[in-house]
């Protein structure tokens, strides 16, 4: 039985590997769709619940803080249930979170929205903890970043669709609104529009809950290879090669710990780019502000496609990571220095396609998606390298790095209120600097 499991995980070919990759790919699509709904939900709920920018960013905070609070409990659950049943459980938890949007929408009571976001984030925590090491192990280590890039391609493609689908389902039949236009309405007209917007959330979220519940049942029945067996075989190899000694604690792997810190900064800048673009666009009167996250996601899809083709054929995982960090630094400086009225950059890049032109500041925020695309798939295999039996714990530690998506947007919100939204993007500069350090030195560090 162990021999069969071993062949299924690292060496399976053809249909034996295609079905697991397709199944995990579906999960990554779901991650992306639900995660990047936040980009539309944040400016939407800012209007519905009449929030300040900092309060609106609590939506992202409650979603991503679940990864910190629930990462270790979910890792324990995975030890009991196994990865496949854990995936099914995660889908069920997300479905419950979607149902909580019904009372939240009926009452327009902001704390219920925050609770729903936390429950959805908790479900995604167990899915992420199970799925990322799973896809790393479905092949050789050198091509792991390419496999994760393929998953990321599905994830960000869903991210492109999510704000567009949200806007078409929730705001269909309602006038295009942003924070600037809503503030200009009379009190009665604003109250009526806000009520209509709030109620329009119910049907889409009930539909998502039903779909996720059915998918949870499907994942209980499909056949996936066991990566626990792979972990056992690697543990035996580790005992021989002494790459992961029995008495070593998880925090004694510097490349893992520094990888978790890098993921903290990466997820932070990714969420700032994806979730604040709508808020920033709404604040300066850009039309269709709830769809702006799609521009960031398109840039990420392009970045993932490049990574899928180039890694490891033409560039290494470390080179891709370093290049991403440098591009992030350049684009952040461009955001801080560019114009809120000139649309020259977007006109040159996509205006000739008839796509909506954006102010240069918003365009550079969107282009951060290109810089961010390959960071996640490059860090995971570098950080999990040679962990052996500690892989599940290492995965949980990396998942906790997703807390950056909770903390850094709040830092951006506080900074924005103090010095202005455009200048506040400077908080991303030290984040990209640390990612560059990890690419150059941190991923190679074997001892403290």
C-alpha cells in the first residue's frame, strides 16, 4: 500500500496525476473567486454600511486574520481527517459563511458581515493548508513553482471574474455608484439606494452556499492520492540523509521561518493592490469602482502565464522571486509619483482595445498584479524544501503568513487617513525589499 501511494504522489503520470491536479485546480479557482470578491465587496459595503475607508478595510482584516487564528487548529484537524476530508470540511465551512451574508444583508449590520468574513476565511484556511503542500508533492521539486503557477493561473482567473460577476449580479438594475456620487445624493435617495444594494446581496450568496455544499459532497467521494504516505517516505529518507533530524523543531528551519515572513509581506502587498484599488478609485470618482480589482487580477494572470512558461525552463524560482520584488519596488514608486487625472499609461497599454481607461495611479496599482504573480508560487517550494515529516507544520506556518493580508491593509488605511491614499502606498516599499532579501539570501539560510 505504501509503495502504491508513493508512486501516486511524486511519480504518477497521465490520468493518475491529471485528475488530482484538476481537482486541486478547482479548489484554487474557488480560492480566487471568494478571496477576490473582497475587492468588490469592500467599496460596496463602504457605501451600504456608510463606513470610513479604515472601517471598510476591516472586511479584509476579518477575512485574513482567520488564517492566523485558525491555521494551527486546522492543521490539527488535517492530522485527524486527512487532506481530502479536510478539503470537504473547508468547503462546508465556507458555505456556512456565505449563508451568514443573508442576515447581514437584511439588517445591513456591519458586525455580521465581519463575522461572515471570518467564517469564510476559516474555511479557506483548511483548504489552503491542505492544497498547497498537496500540489507541491504532485511532481518533482524543481517544477513545483510551475505547478503552483498553474494553480495561481486558475486562482487569478477566478479573481478576474469575481468582481465582474459580483457587479453584474448585485448591481444589475441599479445605477453606477461610487463613494463620490453617493455623497452627492439627498439623504432619502441615498437611504433608498443603500437598502436596494444591501438586499441584492442575498440571492448570489445563497447560490454560492448551495454550490459549495454540493462540491463538499463531491470531494468526499473523488479519489485523490494520499500525501501522508509521501510524508512517511520522505521521513525515512530524511533519517538517512539527516536533512530533517528527529529532534529539530519547526522554528529551527530559517528558510521556512523567513519564507513565512516573506509571505506575510507578499500577501499584504497583494491584498493592498487588489482590495484598495476599488476604494482608491471610488474616492477619486473612477467609474465602475467595484470592478477595478479585475484589472489587478488580469495583470496577475499574465504574470502567472509567464511563470508557467519560464519556470524552470529559462529562469529559476529564486530569479523569478527577485525579479518580482524589483518590479514591485519600481511600480510602487510610480504609484506615488503619477497623476490622478492623466490616463496616458492605460491608453497605451489597453486603451486601443476599447477597455476602460484609468488614471495612471490606478493603472500602476493594477500592474502590481504582474509583480506579485510569481511570489507565492516561488516561496512555497523554497520554504518547504527538506522539511520531511515537518511539511504539514511548515505549511501551517506559511499559511499563518497570510495574516499580512489582514495587517498591511489596515496599516495602509491608517497611513492613508494621515498622509493621503496615494502617498500611503509607500508602506509597500519595505515589503518588497524583504522579499528581495529572501530571494537572494534567506531561502538559502540553513541555520540561525
